[in-house]
C-alpha cells in the first residue's frame, strides 16, 4: 500500500518551495503555445501527461505542508486534554491522567499540575503543589520528567510518589530509579526502589540548603537516597497528619481544636508553612495570612519565609479572587527573589492574574518579561499569545 503521507513529505523536502513565479509563468506560456500549435497526437498526449504529473506533485507538496490537526496528548476521565491545561484534584479525591503509552499519573487531594510536553519521546509534568503518584511504563521507552519549581525528577520507568509543598520536595520510589536535581544538589541524588529523598532532610543533615543563591555543590557521582518510608514522628499532631493526607478542612478544624495561637507561637518554620497551606486549601484566607505573617516575623531568614509573597499571591488569586492584588504580590516575590525557586511560576501567575483582571496592557508587559527570562518555559505559549 502506498504511503502518501511519506511520499508527500519526501517530495516537499526535495522540491523545497518549487519553481519561482517567473519560471511558472514561462512554463504556462510554453504549455499554452504547445496546445495552440499543430502537433502530432503523441506529443500532445505526453504534454498533457507531464502537466498532470506536475499538478499532482504540487498538490501533494501543498497537502504535506498543511498543519497537522492537534491531537490529544493524554486523557482525564476519558476526555482528551491539551498540553498546558491547568489541572487540579478535588480536596477529597483523585484526578487520573492516562497516557497513550499506558503510563498513568494521579493527582491527589487538591494537587495542582500541568502537562508541559508530550512529544518526541519526552513527557514533562509540572507539579505546582500537592502530591502525585506516577506509574511509568518502562517498556514504552519514553523519557519522563516531573518538575517542582527548580527541582527535576528524571524517570526511566518506575512507580513513584512526588510531593511539593511549602517549598519542600519529597520523592518516594517504589520500583525503578529516578535522578533528582535542583538547587544545592550538585550532580543530583539517585533514588531507587524502596528509597526516598527529602529536601528537608538534606538541609537538616547539613547539605547545601536549596536556596536559590546557593552555589551548586560539586559532587560526583550522584549520591544515593535513603531507604525506607518517610519518617513521621509518632507523636506528630493530628492536624499535621491530616494535612499531609490532603484532608485540609479536617486538618484546619483539628488545628483550631488544638489551639491556633499555640501552634503559631511554638511551631517551626516548616510547620507554620504547612499550616498556611492547609488554611489556603481549606479556603480560610484570614488564617492562612496570619500563619504567613507569623512565619515572616519569627523566621525572617528561613527558606519558607522567602516564599511568603508568592504564597500570599496564591491566597489572593485562589481564595479571594482578587487578581490585581495577586499580580502585585507575585511581582513582589520576583523583585525580592530574582533567582528564587518559584520565580518562573511567579512570573507566569503574574501575567495570568493581569489577564484575569482584564488589564491587557499589563498582561502583555508581564508576558514579555516572562519570555525574556524563560523563553522555553512551561508557560511560553500563553506568554506569546498575551505579548502580541
């Protein structure tokens, strides 16, 4: 059976753009003269056959150059979804993403993510917050990458869980192996089946903290991760346990029962950041802001405090539905942390906020700023559409 698509593309490559207009006009004149002049039947038949062949080739080239129809990169509940679409799981449920190669990604309990790319043997998924579980088909020979701000988890074929909350990354691998790279990790950390990796533990053990201005450590080769499940203190407060399970409304109610003033007064920077996230996901803006303000006051130099303007922007955008205030806060984060781990997301959310506010001039300016700093970023397509 003839492969017309391949034939067309081969013809397009060989012919290029075809003869120029002057040459085409001369060919038409010669053909017209040949029709008008008396000729033997066989010469006329050959001329007609040659013209018909040229027409077919031109049609094939034109068809081969037509833009291909966009195809669904993956499905959610059997519904085709485009690359770049924002995805969010319900607070008490799961959103399953099914890919053509048989791989599956599940967003859990309020997690937010975007599929950045599904092309040329590469799949990129950006986890913006929360937890996802992935079942990557090893036999499909695709390269998979899960990104969480400036961190990257490279996968060949495995079952793993990735959590990104309050500027902290946690990776647990059930089978297979992954390579985690990012700020302060040098050549990366290898995480194999039965092992886990946590940026919090890296910092506690004295490794380079994942601050944006930390010089990359020169480590070779990549260091293995620890074995075993994530350690959880047996006496961890119930609200923290519920929050880590994605049960945010229950977790906030439990924190209220335990006493918010005591938590705010005695909690660590990580616990205050977790409390702020819990309140935000439970749509309790006042308590979320209070937790962030306390975090800023008690731990002003902590890694979590650096994220406060960005997280305040998320409250303004997601809970208060105030896009102008959200844009201001995202821009504030960028100005304070120009090399911060969330700077690309902040720029992207800033232009989205101005778009939602209906301010096309500022949305366009924010989009141009994004493209200047992140020309190949996950939101470049949106930025190009707004920058016009």
